[in-house]
C-alpha cells in the first residue's frame, strides 16, 4: 500500500543538514556503546590488581553492564513510545554519563559494579532508541545505511577504546579509561537537544501539525502530505499504544520471533566474548606480554571491526540484508573452526619448541581477524537494521525493546560464562561451540528471514499482515 509517497521522498534522499543531525545522534549513540564494550578489555588487569578480584568478580565487572543494558532496553521502549525517540536518546546520554563518572570514581568493587549497571542502563536505552530513530527518519533508500551507521559507530567506539587502553594501560590508569566514556555521553546529550522528532511518532500521538514541521525540516522542498497520509493510513487500524499482550499476540508473532532470533544469534556466536576477553584470548594464543596483547587487540579486533563494517554500509541497500547475513555466517563458522583447531594444536605441542606454538598463535590471530570481519559486515549491522524494520508502528517501540533486551540477556549469559566454559570445555571446544551456533544460525536465517531491502516500514507492515513475506525479494 501507499508505495508512491515513499518513492517521492526517496527521490529527495539526500543528506540535508537536519538529516546530518539525525546521523550524528545515531553515530554518538553507537560510539558510547562501543567505547564501553571495548574499554573494559584493557582495564580489567589493573582493576583486578587494585581490588584483588577473583575470576568470578572479573566476570561480574565485565558482564553486568549487559545486565543493566537488558533493563535499559525494556525501559528504552517505554521511553521511546511515551516521550519520543529523540527524548529517549537524550535520557540515554544523561544516564550513560552519570554511570561513567561513578565507574571512574568507584572506591570499591560494589560501587564499580553499580557504575557498570548504570552505564548499561544508558547503553540499553540508546540501543533501542537510536536505531529506532534512524529507521523512522531515514529515507527508505538510505535506511539500511543509516541503521548500519549505528554499528559502524559501535565498531569505531571499540577501536577508540582499544587505542585509549594501549595509551593508559602502561600506567594502569583504568579510572581514566572508564571515565573518558563520559565524553561521547555528553556529546550525545548536546546533539540530541538539537535533533528533530520522529514524524511517525508524532502522527501516532495525533500531532500532525508538528509532524509536518519536522518532516519539512528534515526534507525541505518535499511535500510532506503524501508521506504523512501513508503513515496515518497504516496507523488507522493500529491507533493508540499497544499493550504487551498485543506485542506477544499471534498477529505479530512472526516478526517478533524474527527479531528475537536475530538478537540471540548475534550474541551466542561469540562476538562479545571475544571483544570483552580479547587480551586473555590472545595471551592463550601465545602473545604473552601486555604490550603485544594490547597491540593485537587494537588492530586485529578494533581496526578490522571498523574497516569491515564499511562493507555493510556500502552494500546493505544494494545486495540486501539476507545475502550479507548468510555470507557472514559462513565465514564466521569456518574461522571459528580454525580457531578451535589452532588451540587444539597448541595443546598437543605444548611441550615442543616455542616457534611451533607461535605459528599456531598466528593462525589463531588470522582466523579471529576473519571472524571479526565477517561479523562486522553481517550480524553486527544487519541484525539491528532488520530488527528496526520489521515491526508495525504502534508496537515498534515495545517490540524493538523486547528484541534488544533479549540481545542483552544473551550477551550477559555469554560474557558471564565464557571464562567458565574455557575452564570446563577448554579453548578448542568453546570456539567450536560458537561455530556450531553459526551453522544453526545460517539454517535459521535461510528459512526464516525475509528480505526487507527497498520496502517502506508501512509496506513491511502490510506484508506481515497478509502473509506475503518472501525470503528473497
């Protein structure tokens, strides 16, 4: 339905000044998420020494940010629906900044964990509100790139965190490592104060005059009426705020399962375990000095993550979502199989000369580079893109919040048990387990995920309603 209005708007799909502000909100939201993800890897050694942490407490300090993000995601959906997407992002920036300062000034482990929870709360709110904001304000022809820019910023934040770790780890300044994350939080607050509101949200709130103003601001020179009419028509039978019963009801169960499934597979294939514990993994692979671990982590994980995300930015709106997902999962599975084999080889030759072990370590490094690259152009950006495209407007906030909360719950479980899995199963079988999940994920994506490329949000809603979604578009 109503495809013509979108086509007119797509014709004007240039980056106007106000769309640039929207893009800045997305980039800063992703940057604060990524910086917090990456910085803990280099800070753990100093934190562990200062607070005499056990292995369990190391896992708690590392993973409880994801626990906070889980609750933040659920809260983010409510805030995005009640106050609007732009205001939810503003609140996320404020909460994240507060948590960063608590972390940096923590006198003991309890306060540090509390700061991690607060930071996670801000990250969770932003992880819902920012991609949702991107999906609703970006022109259809650029929507995939706009939402993928969020993941690009996540990767950039991780890379920046690794650089900061390399600079400050020499003097053990973990408080500065964590405290510097307040910078993207404050910048996000400043930009969010200027950012336009979502016309789709305004229409749902019955504020058409405001929606006209915002759309004219974002796309000057384009008649907003046809596009707003299409949005209003899509909401005619879906007015008001959806109840939780409707979010989980049978009518929208299929897109909810797609969103939740993607959220789970993004995490259980091992990405956050590798990012959080990169230094420890490379230590086990034979990079024994702190300087070597930091350098390898910075470039093999951080740098590759950023570079490969540009593949998704370049091709997601041309090749589509499914092709990138399927190709990435193949590469991830193969590389994890090699990582597991390399660790197994290192064990078998542990009594041999160091050159052999070093060779296996280089193989491990190369395979992990392939894994990071494949994730960065597939499950990283594409999952967030699809999750924010598939839900109808009246349940979008809550449904995206559910999928994002499941994503964080999965991340929490993986990061909480990763070191324990290593102890119980060993390095090889742990990475092979992640590889098995990649294979299962490929099969599921092939049969369950429709192509959303080139379809407006309103067209996706109609396709779900009429059961006409197809795997290939």
